C-alpha cells in the first residue's frame, strides 16, 4: 500500500491517518517476525508513535 498517497502531508491535519499508518506498519513488521518497539512522544497536545524495528543481518535481502 502506498501510504504517502493515503495520508497525504505528515501534519497535525492528518492526525488519525498518521496513527493508522503507524498501526499498519507495526502489524506488517510483526507478520514478518520482527520485534517492534514504538517511540512515543507528545506534541501539540496529541500523542504520536513511530514504529522501530531492527532487521537482523541474516534476514537482510
């Protein structure tokens, strides 16, 4: 899925879409068997999260 076309600009105006995208990426990484950590932070009175994964060297294509 091309998320850039779905959520548009990465701004507060697209707050819900940013959350959906983070959840989608989290789920897809987990399906690949990767451990996911979330870097969470607050800004402008809202909570945000960035999924973070480390791909083991033996799994890099």
